């Protein structure tokens, strides 16, 4: 059974620990971000930035840090929050170049582009918080290496007093650079140029990787990515406009300020959009509670799969049920699932006991970090499946017991038929023969004068005929021969012919299974007996017809009514016999309004 | 008159054979199942074949089916069916094609030598014989649907005898009335039931039975 366990059976342990340490982490990160913002803003202002510029700069940094803290708080298992906080902190790193402390200037100059590397990391890891493809891992590692090595080489040759335009700060009074080891403007320019071009190249690769990941995403994933990418696209295009304005000032006149404002706002919106994307995925967890409601009265695997796919926004979601015979997980169409192991953006979540999951969910890897969501989905699926299994088991039990019951009734029916035949072949034949012998005796005595003897013969003749009549009645009660031979119609007609009450019969000429016929026949017997015995009926109408897989027999009289199937063994026994065959008995008998007995029997 | 006897109970078969022989019939052969019967009638060509409805192997309607086969193969041959129970359906069904020389008797009747030999003779002579009990049943059922309400008691008696396959003379004899009276009753019955009046005896039995059968 071990081979049934697909990869990635999860334990909740790590998740729990993440949550316990979460509070302290959030507090510390918040304090650091606050301090970094204040320090960064102060340094930025010291480097000559205008008031609005400082406010914008601090707001964007804090927006990243704040959104990251919320993300970390709401989705502790997802590393996106940490990355956003890191982005918020590194955002201010470059501003350190505005201080007059040489070491801080050097660190600021070295890490000026670190926030861009973190941003690439954040974009590429979103929304899972992990880098899932080799390409994205390579891009991110290259970015960090570029900042660490390239940034260091650059800062080793960077003298701010010689080149004031090498940073985004208007750096008249920046520095000095504590890390400066070799003052050579030409070398610096060369290093700086290579550094920027490699950075631009990595940016292009990042964009390509993002486009590829978008195209490979399922709908659920795209929905999560959507707000983030929209904000990024808007922000980059507005920044592009701003650059355009800087390059060609006054071209569009007073629009400049509006574009600058929108650009600032859109930059602030980026981290918020990332947060929204992240939390939107989380909202689905509450939707999972609706699975049981949505699946409702139709808990088939197909419906369950559709509902889950819709609620999670993952149409690629597949539900596989373990089939012992096939030794495989089968999809709702009964075909073996193709992917039962994680990979290629898909994840597998087992449902049921960890050792031998009774079902698996194959779904987009987007949900992997949200273990609570997966646990909720698993619980819902298990609930629905158990419901289905219990239901089908109950239905199977009912079918089984019905089959057993009808076999018992069939056997009893055959025994009665045999008994009737034995009576016919044995006792009845012997009685007829005895009558014949008696007739011959009577003929021999015709000229005898012994009146007592002849009376005795006549008496014996009468007794024998009565015995024959009795026997015939008994045999008919056991199982009427005409039923076997000619079916329900003639048998009911024969019953009607002997009834004490006038009976009108309309029975469709059609044969049914022997047990169905005999059950219907005895039902009519019972109803006719009741009509004659208790109902004081003047007329009875018997009908039998085939109606869409059911034999429907109705016996209606015009008697006193008031019959109660709960009392009296006749109707009770009839109801039991019908129930055993999956049929139904309905007795309508208002006092003074006649009695209508309706019998329904399933038939092919 | 040559007869064959088909009955799976040895006891009863031998009783029947002895009884018929004593009544002056020639028992040309006996058999205990339908296949044997069909070979037998092909071979000995009896005037009347006496057949139990229930025969091996299934003891259901082997006798009825054998009777139909004989009447197809040997149209002039009389067939007298013996039944343990009154089953109006099979009786009417077998004779519906051609009621001539067909009889249906309840088994009890064979105890009465007169009734049995009378029935065999009538069937042998091409008449129809329907057991009075069958007719009584049909009449009772018909009364339930109240189509016979208009008939007088005497007319009902005549109707019953007609249904049994009796001729006008036989009816007159049985009811101890004149032939003219019987004819009048018959005419009235036919009018009241809306039946075609000018029918021969055997056509008449069928018409009456079919009417009663509904």
C-alpha cells in the first residue's frame, strides 16, 4: 500500500513554528522598517531632495515594508511577505549616500541597486514565494551576484567628488567613500557602464521569464498575478512618461505635474497590488466551506471536481479516486489519472488517512504554500466522498437485501407451485379415481334392494365430491395453475368469476416474472377478500397495467371504506411482501367512500 | 366409436380406459404425454381424443397446445379436454377457430359415467361440449357487468344450455318444454344481446361463449 502515497505528504509542524515566531518577527521587522524609512528620508533630504520627493520615497519604501508585514502576517508560510519587507528595507539603502559618514556612504553606494535585485526576486517568486524554475533561480542569483561583486568593484573605484551624476542623488556634498581604493575616473566609468548594461540585460531576462511564467500559468494563477502585473505595467509606463518629460521638458506643458503624481501613486500601488494578489488567493479558503453546499444532493466525483475547480479557480484541478481493482487513481470518467506525482507546476494533495489516501487532488502548485486551504479542501473532499461512499454502500445493502428477499420469495413461490402440482397429481387424482370406482360400485348395486347400502354409496359420493372441491380450493389458494399457465389476466378473471361480489376486470394481456405475477395475484386475492368480507361492497373493479417499468394493480370497491393497513394481518403481510420486492402498497379508504388498493411492482 | 386416452396419471388413465370400454367405446390407444399423443392420433385416427390439459414435462398447457395441433392436422377429429380447474380462457380459445367436435370438461365429470360417455359421443358427432361450471362462471361474470340484466330467468337457463353446446332439441328435453318455445327464447336472447340470429348450432355456441367471455 505504500506505493499509493504520492510525493509531498505534508506535516503541519513547520507551519506551526512559523506562526509562533511570527509576532516577534513582525515587530522587529516593523521597527527596522520604520527606522530605515526615517533614516533613509533624512539622508535623502540631506542630499538635496525636495519635500515631496522625500515623502514619495519614504512612502514607497514603507508601502513595500507594510504590505510585506501584512502578507507575512496573513500568509506566514509564503515567503512573498519577507521579500516585500526586504524590498522595503533595501529601498532606502541607496539613500545612505546622502550621509556624510564614509562607511555609510560606501555601503549605500555598494547596495544602491540591491533593491532592484530584490524586486526581481519578488516578481519572479510571486505568488508562491519560491523560485520554481531553473531560469528564474539563475536570474535572481545573477542579480544578487551582480550587486555584490559588480557593485563592490564599482564602489572601490567610485569617488563622488569627481562624478556627481553616478547616482540618482544630486550628490554635491556626498561622501567621502570609505571603500575607495583606486581613484581612476576612466576605470570607474568603464566598470559603471558594464555594471549598468549587465543590469539592463538581467532586467530583460527577468521580463522574459515573467512573460513565460504568465503564459504557462493556469487561470487561478493568473488571477493571483493579475493585480501585481497590472500595477507593474502601469507604474513602469508612468515612470517612462516621467523620463520622457525629463528628457523633453515643457513638451506637454502643465501635464507634467499630473503625470508625476500618478507615477508616484502607481509606485506606491505596486506593493499594495502584490498584497491584494496574495490575499485574494487566501480568500478562497473560505469559499471551500461552500463545497459541501455546492455539491449538495449530487455528490458524484465529477460534480465534486467541477465545484472544487470553480471555487479554487483552477480548472486544471483533477480528482482521483483510488480503485483497488485498477490499483490506480481514477478520474471521474474512470480513467487513470496521468499526473499522480508533483511537477511541472502541478501539485498533488492526498485526501484521507496519510498512509493510504483514498483520493488525491492534482492541482496547480499555486496553492502549495497555503496548507490551511489544502487542509480545508482535503476535509471537504473527504466529507463529500465519505457521504458518497456511505450512500452507495447503503444503496448496495438495500439492493442486496432486496435480492435476498426476492430469492426467498421466489423459492417460496416455487415450493407452493410444487405443492399444488403434488396435490393435483396425487390426492386429487386419487379422489377422482375413487369417485370412478364408487360409480361402478353404484352401477353394480343398481338392482340391489339394500337401501342402506345404496344410501351409504350416495353419502360416500357426496363426501368425495366435497373433498375434491375442498382440495381444489386449497390448491388454488396455494398457487393457481392458471396463473402459471396463462398469466395474471386469466388468473384474476378466474378469481373474479368465483368472487361473491360482482367484479369487473380489465387487465392488460402481458406476462411478467413469475414472482411479480404471483405477488400481484395474491394482492388482488387479498383485496377481493377484504371487499367481500368487510367492505360490504356492491361492485369491485380490478385493473392491471404496465406503466414505465412498473406493474400497477388497482382494486377499487364501493364499500364502506375505513380499511387500515396497519391493522389486520392481510394488508400488513401484503405490504411486507411488496416492500421485499421493491414495490409499494397504497390503500385509500375514507370512511363511507369505498376502498382503493393500489399495488406497484417493479418489472422489466 | 374409437377413442384415445392421454393422461399422465397411470391410475386415472387406466380407470378411464376401463370405463370407456365398459361404455362400449373402442379404446384405440393411450399415451401419457403430448408428443406420444400426436404420434398416436396420426397412427390410429380416433374419432375422439380424450386429453388431460396438464401433461408432462411442465404440467401447464401441453394438453391445450396438443389439442390445437390435432385440430389443425385432423379437422374432423373430436377433441375432449379434461381439466382439473375451470379455466374459461383456454376453453374458449381452443374452440374459437372451429367449435365443431370440441369439448371441455371438468375432471370431476368423469366420475359420472353418463356425463362422460354423453360428452364423448357428442364430441364424436361433431357437437360442442362446454362444462356447465364454465358456463356458470361466464354467466356470473357477465352478470357483474350487468349486460344480462334484461334476460328473464328462463332465457338465462336457455342461454346457459346453449353455451354448453346443447342443440334446441336437447334444450327442450332438458327444460321439458316444446321445441317452438325454445326457438322463441333463443330468438329473444339473440335480439336482447344483439347477436346474429340465423346461426348453425356450433356457430351459435361460439357466438354465445364469445359474448359471455366479453
